[in-house]
């Protein structure tokens, strides 16, 4: 139903980069189950490929309390 992500502290060093994000999701499960609302933080390590595209090499996510 909803996904919000706000990225912070983007750092680039040659072919490598890192960033982290705070996120908020609202999901409607099937079969009339209650809506699920979650908050979390995510960290990404990216690598610049030979074709010029950034690809995620590592991802970490953990739950966070509602702000």
C-alpha cells in the first residue's frame, strides 16, 4: 500500500559506494488479514560495474521503532 525510503550519507570511493536509509512500509496481506505497518533501517554497499551501472553487493535491514 505504501513504501517510503529516505537515503542518507551517500559516500563514493572509486568503484564502491555506501548509503543507509530509514524506511516505512504499510502492507495489506491477503484474505482480509490486518494491515501490517513496519519501520526499519537499511544499509547498502554498491559496486560500479564495467557497463556503468551501480549494483548492490551487500544489503542489511533491521527493524526500528515507530518514530
